[in-house]
C-alpha cells in the first residue's frame, strides 16, 4: 500500500529513457522521452530527475543524483527496462512505472522476482501513458501539454488507447479528474491495489475502470465491496466476444473470461457496468455530482414535447418508471399555468422561461412520488435563454437528496447552457437518452447501497 | 404534388403575423414574427412580402401586393389563422405553413374544408419551425440566423423540439442538410407526401424521419418502398411506451399505435429504424457519404488496441461479423510490418503513421473476405498526426464499392482530424461504438436493397 501511494504521490521522480534509442515498431523513441520530460517539468510540483542511459540529458549514473527518487518511470525496450529497474531498485527506488510493452513471459517473471527481492511495486509493463495526478501535477504521459482539469473522478485503464480516449474526452468536455492510471499488463500492481488506494483517496469520489481481464477475482470482489460503500465504481469491460477476447489476450496478456462470469463478478462486487466509453463518462459525471437515486420514479420537466417523449421512452426502456405526480403537485401546476397539462412528462410549452421552470421544478422535487428529475431546456424552437438555466442548480440546492440532471439538447444549445451552469453540481447532457442513462446509473448506485446495507 | 413543391420551392412568400399580438402561453408573439421576417430577409433568394394583420409592418390588404404569393406562412392564434388562410386561399395562394398550435378538432376540420375548396396544401398546424430549404434559402424558423450548411440529408420532424435538436446538432457539427420540414399536426400534408417529394428531390440523398404517429399506413408503406430503391429512409419513432404515447397524443394529436405495429410497418416499408437522435444523425451521415454494405464482414484497422477491442465487441453485438482476413492479406501485412499481428481487429501499433495505414487499408479493402472497414486513428497515446488522416479518403477512392468509416476517438482528437478530412466522403465518429453503428446502418440498407430487388 505504501509504495502504491508512491506511484501517485512521490516527492521525487526519476525519468529513465534514451535520447537516441528508437524501436522499429513500438513506443520507445527520443520523441516520447522528450515529451514525458516536457510534461513532468511543466506540471509536476515535486522534483524531477532525468537519466539518459546512452545520451547526454541528465545523469548517467544513479550515484550522481542528489537524493534517492521515490518513483522511477522507465521508457526503454524490455531488456533494458529490466536492467534499469534492478539498478534503481537496488539503489532504493520504491515504485516503478514501465511505459513500453513487448515483455515476454520470462521477462515478466524477472520483474516479479525483483518486486519480491527489493520489496518494490511495479505498474505495467506496457502502461503506455503511466500515471496522472491532477493534485500534484504528476504526469508521465507523452502527449505534450495534455493535462485534465482537477476533479473527483479517477480512471484506471488497462488499455493505453481507451485511457487516452477517456482522457481526451475529459479534457475536451472539461470533466475534472483526480487520478488516472494506465495499468497495462498488470504483472504486479493490479485493479485491486489501485481500488484500495483510490478508496482512501480524498480527492476521488468516483472510480472508473476499463478492464480486459482480471486475475485475482476473489480479492477484487472483496475490495470493491468495501470501497463502494463509500464511493461508486463504474466498469467498462473490453473483449466480451470470442473474437475480441483473442485480441485482448495478445494486447494486454489478459485471460478475458466469459462475459457472464464478469457480469456475475461485477454484480457481486457492487460495480456499475456500462456499455461504452461515453456511457462511462456520463455515468461518472452524474455520480460525481449528484446523490444516488433511492427509488425508480422519474419526473421529466421540459419546454419541448418531442424530446420529452423520447426521454419518457428511454425511462421505461432503462427499467425506470415515469413518476405519477401527486394530486397536490398537479393542482398547483394547473393553478399557476393554465395552459400546461399537469401530466408527467411535463411539457411547459416553448415559451417557458426561468420563472416557470423554477416554480414547477420546486413542486416536482418536493413531490414524494418523485425520486429523480430530468430537465430538458432547449433554446432552439423555444424562448429559453442560457441565463435562465441558473434556476436549476438554485432549486436543486433546496432538495439535496433527489438527483437532477439537465438536458439542453443538441449541439450549440448544450454549449451555451454549459457555459452558464457547466461548473455547477448539475450534470449536463446533450440528448434526452443520455440524461436518462445518467439517472439509471444514479439509481443503480442507490440499489447497490441498499443491498450492501441489507447484506 | 405541385403544391407540396410550393412549400419548399416558392418564388414568392407571404409572412402573415402580428407585431402586437402575444399569446399568454404559446408561440404567437411579435418577437417570433420579427425573427421569421429577419431570417427570410437574410436567407431567402425569392421575394418575401409581409402582412402585419393589426400593426404597421408590410401590407394589411392582400390587394396591395404586387403579385400573388405562392406560399403563405401564418403565425397567428388558431382562429385568426383560419381567417387568414381562407382569405389568402381565395386570393390565389397555393400552399400554407401554419406555425402555431392550439387548434381544436372543429378548427382542424375547417382547415381540411379549405384545402378541398381552394385546392391548396397545408403544412401543420403546430409546425413551430415550418420549413428550411438550404438551396434557395427558404427559412421560416424563428431562431435568428440559424441556417444549416447545404448538404444532401433531408429531415422530416413531427416535433418542433426534436426537429430543432437535429437542426442544432447539424449546425454545430457541420452536417449538411438539403430540406427540413416540421410537420406538426399533419391535418393535410403528411410524411407520405413529403417522402414522395423528397424522393424526387435531386438535392436529397438520405431522408430522416422523426414521427410520433401515422394515419394512412398503407400509402406510407407503398410510397417508401418506391423511394428507398433510390435513397435510404431512416426513422426515429417517439412514444413507444404507453406513458409517452399518451403525451404524444396531446402533443401532436397522434394516435401512436403499438410499437410492434410500427416495427412491422417500418420493416415492410424498407425503413432503417434507429433508437435516438444521435444514432439518426450518425446513420444519416454514413448513408449520405458511403455505399451500402453488401455483406456482414467488418475489418477493423487501428493504431490502438483497447478501442479496437471495443469496436470488435460492438461489431458482434450489432449482428455484424469480424472478417477473417485472407491468407494473401495476412502474409503481405506480416511481410511489410513484422511487429504487427495480422489478425482482425488489426492493431498497427501506436507508432503507425500515414504510410502504414495506407498500405494496410489498401490490402484490407481489396480483400474479398471484407465487406466494410472501420478505421481507428487516435492521436493521443499515438504518433499519428492529423494530416496523416488524408490517406484514408485517398485509399477509399480506389475501393468505391466498400464502405469505410473513421474513428478518431475522444474529443479533441476527433476535432483535429475533422478539420483535415471532415469534408471528405469519409464519415467521422468520436467513439468506436458509433462507427460500428454507422456500418450497421450501411449494412441494413444493403439488406433492404437486396430484399427489394428480390421481391
């Protein structure tokens, strides 16, 4: 546990690479080495040392370092990596991140032996991008200047590509992350170790997992069941079909296991399983901002009819229910707005502005028949202005136990509303169906919490 | 048919509204009237006349117009609308678009009587946004300055909100449209009329439908079966659950019908059914740019492992197959790139650039075991540069009968590649699963064409 912490919170880091070596097909190259150095110098708040094994940058000899680094990031071909891991471990380095892949079984066994001999922890090999910690600026990725916003969503990805896709997504849409770990081949540090660490991490409120395979199923389930009492875990599993499982095996040396086995394991572990990267990020956003949903009943409050109907379809398709509004709520809506039919999904009509939304949302959130609310506030074809959206977090603050998500549907409409309330505790989605998926994830977590407290 | 054409291709248009009237709950307002005038003056290449029924803008008397307008756009409360439709019809106007809603059954009947008496065609009432034709600049929407790019995708939406959402999406993501029709309550002009018109429209290559209900099922099926031989039709149906069907009824006076009935009708009609707005636009984009897919076998060519695995999962989940590459293809890939495992999904490794993609894509597209190709070219975690993407349309041009879609996954990666090849015939998607959905739509159209030519 101590050294897993060193993977994310080292005071001192040594970057081990070469300014001359280039693999014919593979990641090792002077460019990658340069870029990691660039990112670490730009973002990392601790000390960064550099060791260029056959070139001119930094030191060539560990003895010349002013102090012993806690963490070493190794960007060399497999055989060279082994050599320098052993040297650094003997010198006192506690944790390693191995960027490049191409390790054979024997080399993997050698890595494990070093871990035992020197009592160190190793992330990888084949992590491709290593680790990001937005709190201390640790950033071992080779994507120049890439740094997500600080936030409370942690990501563990077995695949460099999927992790990079999530990272690119988060940066582009301004979703805040706490930690990112690319785990690669998992010879030592695995999902269980990382979930244990992130479970204690105060910066992290939600944990996202992309995995292709899993070795120690039992300890994984035990650990996640402990952690999900405090924070939700969402998983995307790659390699669910026979064909792609074959690829997963050669990709990250994973035994994929049958999809049913994983489904059962995720269920037992209290993990929310999702179907693709977008659903993963959308669910994470909702869970990082909103409380779990403690019943099935969704109210839809919209200024357009058609998208509200699509949302209602999605509610039922996702196993949730359309809330039946109480008599009191219906009467009060009818009294205030005679043109509005007080039936869920509520169509507030295209001329609804902030005041109508505020009043109706307040009534609906207070209704005991309602467990969660989906708001749709389009600008196009409506009189709603982006500034009007400010009433949504305002009303929501009076009802902290019921989740609420907002859908300014489309493209530009989403962007305009995002500029006004994107930083608020209200998660935003660009289509009704995605907002409903987010509520489904919040409901799923509510059910998991209920089951854990009963069991 | 003649007058349906006048809804989209009039030489002269009369805008009938009021610069003083404002409905308490509803669309009629001086602001809406002003905005439609603004858009028509800004975009429409024909003549626009204005009739302000109780104010000072334009004429108050039809006799004062220099010529008889072909089309009148009426933006008045229901009773006033009836009055002016009759006046204009008697004066010789051939086609009407009714923007506002709130018509009761008796008023609808009166509209139908006028249609018969004067032999005119009526779109609406309750069309909210009316019509857009990007070729002649006709734009009766009240969203100031909103105009999609000229393109070959036509949209027919029963809902103002869903139509506006599609429109906003298309504008934001630069997807080109030919015609947009908001059909509202469909007392006269319905989906069948519009599909007939768009089937003949040379600007239109794909037709998108959002519908909540349908009256004349048989003629609809007959007409679509005729049209889909020339161009694909994609439909999104709202109100598929009992609860939302109730809302659809009050929303656009639709009898929704059971979901199974629609499924059967769409199948018989040769329509590609989709589940949400995004899938609708993604399928339309693919069908507007790529040929139908004439077999089930997909090859995946990627520079990252994990996203390729997710794509492979999606291929199988969507009822397609992972192509088994021919011996010849495998041998040639192995010979050219010894580090690459020549198995589908193909992982070209993170350092693949234009040259490696070009060579492998050419081999794969020429392989008789491959019916369509999904390319994944991420920038993050890879050495691929946006400019490298230019080889994709280049290679594709040599294999015009096989569809190809591209996935620069994530957020910024997508944008950067879009800037380079977004205008090319290669459709782009930001996630592997969406690219696979696009191929599924192309395969679906291939099957429809086969069935129609057999039957």
